[in-house]
C-alpha cells in the first residue's frame, strides 16, 4: 500500500481463476489448460506448476500444509470426479 491506496506489485499474462494467497504463496488455477500455478506472493516468481486436469472456475483450497483442487465442470452434472491433493514441502 502506498498513501493509503493499493499499488500493483507484479503481473503476468498467464490465465487463471481468482487467486488464493496462503503462507506467502499465491495459487492460480488455469482452468483451460489445466495446472495450478504457484507463485511467491510478494515477487510473482513462479515456484511450481502442479499438473491437473481442466475445469470451470474451480478454486484451490489450502489448509494444514495441503492444497486441494477439484477437476472438472459442475455444469456437466457428473456423479463422480477427481480431487487433486498436494502437500507443501
């Protein structure tokens, strides 16, 4: 923040859903190409690209050193699916 207003710190051209920040990291899911990109929140340096399938506005969940991300599109009305879970080192 500068002068009581938010200031842009970094940006990139990668696709992604609404980002989630946790533990100094920023998580953005690329719903079109699949993949969960992980960035250093303060610098924008990409530290990982976690492989996963595509979806539709899926949001990552970060809790207790784990990252969970559902795959797929709820609009398909499927009765089964895939839940990716990763553990932070």
